[in-house]
C-alpha cells in the first residue's frame, strides 16, 4: 500500500519536474524542459509584457508600497503580508536550493536564478493583486482572507452566471494541493533542521525535533501569534545572513571580479557547451529560481489577500519586491558564500556539506554553527508561514470551523515531528508535486484573469499615484 503511494508520488514528480522535452544544443548535450518550466517561464514573460515591464519601470513604487499603515481588526499592513510571504520564500530554497543548483549546474546557474527573479516578479504582482481584488472578510481570525482558491471560485461563478455554489472543482483542487504541499514541506523542514543540528552540535534528531515541534505548537495553536512572531524573526534572520555575507565579500573583495566572471562565463556555457553540460546550467538555475521565489505557485497570494490597503496594486507591487528580496539578495548571499571559497575546498561535495565546507573555510567552526542556526531560523519561519497560508485554504474546503483549522495544524505538527526522525526521499517529492499541482491550477486562471490585475495597475498609475503626488 505504502509502496504504491510512493510510486504514484514519484511518477507525478517525474511528470511535472522531469524532462518533458529535450532540445538539442550546439556542441552536444540537450536542454531538458519540464512541464513546470514550460508553464512558468512563458507565464512570467506574458505577465511581464502585460504589466509593461513592471520590475524595471516601477521599482521605486515597489519600495514605497511598503510604507502603508497597519490594518485594523485583524487585517495586516502591506509590509506585514510581505514579511509573511518572505518567511516562506526565504526558507530552505535559499540555502538547500541554491546549493543544489550550483552543485548540479555550476556557478552559471546563479545567473539564470537572477533572470527568473525578473520574470517571476511580474507573475507575483498579478497573483497578489488578484488576491486583493477578490478577497473576503475572515470571520475566524478577523481581517481579510483570499488567494487563488477564492479568485478561481469567483471567476468560475461569474462565467456560470453568478450562481452561488459551495465549491468550484478547480478552486477546491488548488486548496487541497496546497494543504498536501505544506504537509510535505513540514517534514522537509524538520528533517533539514535535525540533520544540521546533528552535524553542528551532535544533538540527537529526537531532541532537536521535540524542541522544534514544541516551539511551533506554542505559536501556531494560538489565534494570531503567527504574524507577530514573523514580524520579529524574518528581519533578524535575513539581516544576520546579509551582514555575514557582506563581511565575507568585503574580506574577499579582490576575488569578486573573478566570481562574477565565472558566473557569466558558465551561464552562457563557455565552459559547459563543449562538455555537453550547458542544459544542466540553465535548467538548474531556472528550476531552483522558480522553486525559491514561488511566483506563480499561488502560495504568496494567500498572505497578500490579508492586507488592508488603499489600492490593490500596492500589495501586488510589494509582493513583486518580495521576489527580488528572495532571489537577488538572499539567494545571492548563499551563492557568494560558496563561490568565494576555493573550488578545491568544495570539490566533490554537494548539498549542505558543500555550504558547511565553504563556511568552515571562511569562518572556521563559527561558520558551521552559524549555518546550522540560520537554517533552523529559515526552516522554522517557513513552517510558520505556510500554516498562515493554510488558513484560507482550510476555510475554503471546510468552512469557518475552528475544529478544521486546529485539525490541520495538528496534522502539520505531526508531519513536522515525523520528518525530524526519519528521512523519506518521497517526502521531498510530495512537496514538489503539491507545489506543481498548485501552479497548474493557479496558472490556468491567472492568465485569463491577468487583464484585471493589469487594469488595477493602470488605475494605480493614472489615478492613485498622481493623486498622491
């Protein structure tokens, strides 16, 4: 029975993330294109064109969008919703994901992660703005709730003549996929934390897992503690990581030109084409960039809907900025830590062993301990953030029932505990399959609805912004 489930999960993973199309490259090798890449990259380009290259034109507005006041009656400010979404974006993908991309694709993969940030920021704007346009009151937690399940539901209802229905199948499938994905992520979180603490401190996985689950339970089982904790945790963890990286860059300033030369040389296959590895460079950068910034998956809109704002497009702009923070800033920090270490130090290593070896070279034992602690913070914030996302999806599927909300939190805590004690490779695949299903359902409606987000952006530029000047 269990083996049958594992086979299904692995089959779905291969379908969504495996090479669906292999494009031959000059000099040998192929460029493998997965279904998710074939969906997300064109969608990102489409949204970029539809918003008239928003990341380039309106970057100052993205920053100004964070200055709005806090919400009332349980609703959040634009900045708070960015912090919640950043908690999940700035997670394991920024450590494990970047390490995996460079391990498999070399330094050039970093460049393609940067490109995905530019493309993904427009997608993030569209889905977050739609979440604002279709949000609804949250009678359980106060404030607002929404996300893809809600804008899909209302869009389908409009097409059916506005007839009210409790469920719309694509919306329900999106919500269910999200809940499956976040349970998978819960196990990955605890497994990564337990492994890092075992390596750094020799702490048995059982003890680190018990502490992690206990702290998480204290937060998530309280009504509105999640946002308060993330308001403090996210700036601290991101700030510490940035400070350490800036220090390493300043102390290795002479090597920086060579690092960027290596990134750009390998990005365009000047080393790899001859060896037939150019496809691995491109695809590892794209895949990890898409996974890290989450744009198009429909996760972040679950937080964006909770904001109280004077214009929907402002929330979209703030979420577009979140993609930059995740990839251009935090992912680049991880890349610099590894690439500033001599290749002889990291040769033959992969995963967290590679990152810890690089930090040991830079800062000795302190570096290894620092990575373990920062991984704990990143992972913990990811778990807290995804349970905030889950609120609206649980409510869509099961209605306004505290029992349903508490039941899902208990299930996620159980998965958190199990993941810390045992490593199941299929659990990683489960998270990837969940996010793939979310992306498919979300993009199917994001494209036809994108005109409404673009209209909101035009109104922001022609009316709201001028009125504010």
